[in-house]
C-alpha cells in the first residue's frame, strides 16, 4: 500500500477531530483524518445526539401518559397511550445515520482524505493505520490527537451482561422494568430520567452526599424535586459493591449492606481519556495526570503534535473539542490563535435542565472576589408559566466593583437554549448594565436574564 504524506493528520473523527479536519480543508491544508469507526465519534454515535433523541421521546411519552391519566390542568385528555420502543430506537438511529452521512459529506467537500482503521504512532511524524486492506503508513508535518474518552468501568461492576454503560443504554431492545443507575452525575441522571418517564422503576446510587455534585445545591434542588415526582429513588452516600443475580449490592451511608433489584445496571461514574492503543509510548508527551498536557494553543510537549478534546482534560464537552479543533486548524494554516476556556457553557439535559458558564457564587468568593448576585425565578416569568415550567431561575454573578459578569447559571425547562446568550455575555466582557439594558422579547424565558441583572443592580421590575 502506497505511503501517504500530508501537512495535517487528525487521529479521531469525533466532534473535535472532524471539525479540525473540515476547517483545515477549507483553508487548503492537505489533510488526512483517521477513524476506527464511523465519523462523528462518541457524541454523534453513542452520546450527545442519541441521548437527546431518547430524552425527547421520553418527554413526549410522559406528556401523553399525563394526559391519559388526567394529571394535567390543560384540559387535554387521550383515551389510551402506548410505546413501541423498537420504533423509538429506530427513529434515534435514523437521526444518527443522517448526521453521520452529513459529516462524511462535509469532510469530502473540504477535500479531506478519510482513512478507516486504527492509528498508531511510530514516531512524532509517522503513523501506521491497520485498515481492512492492509497497513497504511501516513507521514505528516503536523498531527492532532483527538482520541476522545471512554466510560469508566467500576472494578466491582465490569461491563457485560446486565451491567451496561451509556452506550448500551442507548440501544436497549426494551425498556427495563427495574433500572439501577450507579453514578448521580449528568449522564446517569439524563438517562435515568428518560427511562423513568418511559416506565422504568429507577434507583440512582451516588457516592457523594447529593446528586450532581459539580453544581451547587441551589441549582440541583428543582431536579431533586422532579425526580421525586417521577418516583425515582435517590440513594446518596452509597457505594456499589457488586452484582448478585438480579440485584445490585451496595453499602449505604451508614455502613449497611443492601440489595437493589435491577434488570439492568447502568454504570455512569465518569469518563476517562483514551490514551492507550495509539502508541503513546512511542512518543514523548508530557502528561497532566491521566490527560495529555497542552498549552493555550493546544500544543503538546512534542513539536508539531497537538491534542484536543476529552483526551486533554476537563471540561469534557463536545463544543469545547470543536472550538479547539477549529483553532488548531487555523494555527496549522498560519493564523495566530490562542485558547481560553472561561466562556464555555456546560449543559445538563435533566428535567429541568441546567446551564452554567463562568464562576458560581461560591467559586467567585473562593477566588477572592467581592460579588453581586442577582436571581430571578421562573415562577415570575409569564412564558415559563404558560409552559408549566415555573420551577427554576436565572442567576447572574458579577464583580461588586465594576459589575463585570463572572458567571451565569440557570435551571429550568428548556434553558439549554439560553446557553449561547450566557456564553456570549462572558465572551464579550459584558457588565450587569449591558444585560439589563438589552431588550429581550416578551413573552420569553430569556427575560429572566435581564431581570436577574436588574436584581443584582437592586431594582428588579417583576419581583
């Protein structure tokens, strides 16, 4: 097989990798991308996109179930309701397939060569790829490592049989009657909530003293309330010890052993960077714990080798990887770019949703800042009320001295769509007066944003 030479080689076609390759191709950089599976990576194939499809299907089914049970004040009723889960999964798979084909088409349009197989470094400029037709050697002036992450496996709960990761949870043949979720982070709660709405009896086991420990308790309180309303059992301060028959064995916070009956055990205790299988030992890269160390231009310790996305550390978010990939492509093309993570919004697609960008009040105080905090509840927002979405709020954190916004958080129905406004405010260096003085359309939930700013300034209008 004839060797390939190129200016840029991207290893991994997830969100960071494929965006990097497409942008490089647009800039007329001779680019090759290597992917062992289908282009799109974890996010598109077995993560962000299919999970949101399942969450949407669960939301719609839960609405119909409420109508059938007469548990809605809207006056809507239905005679019966049913779920064809096979069709639900097929619909989800159809979305994934369309997007996969779309990414492949965009790579082709950008004149990026796709090599299917597993890549492995020979040295800092040479990679070998095991393809179906033989060993392919690729030599590149610049290499981008975009190998992503994989689910963390608990030693006492190895994946297999009824113990599943988020990947398998998105392709079940039927809705499990009893689902135990080990890990009360965003992945476990997103999928656990979806399956609870689809009819599963869900129990969530979290080692910390509360769910979603990465967020403050004020943000997670509406989610706990909704989970309780769905009948989801939350067991905090507990440790999973193993499986016996159709039961998960746990140790509770007070040291007692308990059995939780479960048809499926979903383990979602985090994700780890994929740093094995691609020849890390053949090159000399500095590491930052488990992750590949990078600088503000995503350069590793080896000249000509960049790394982006989950393999480089937190936050493990697809849009972070995409932004890094775009930046690296432009750097390779000769542009001057640098990386700044301060305005990256994190979204938790629970019910209700959480959005957070920048510093929380506690984080700002720990950093030594004197702050003003403004909070506006959706219970005072007309649009939220007309959608039965009164639970939640928008919160703004700003410097007390000059009112520069340090962070914005929200919890509520559909607040993920406010994430762009929040991130833009931080990116542009907005102050409380900038947000308060921007006219937001009425009636929309976005009105909560300027109202929170007004509250911080001491003259809120609607509360």
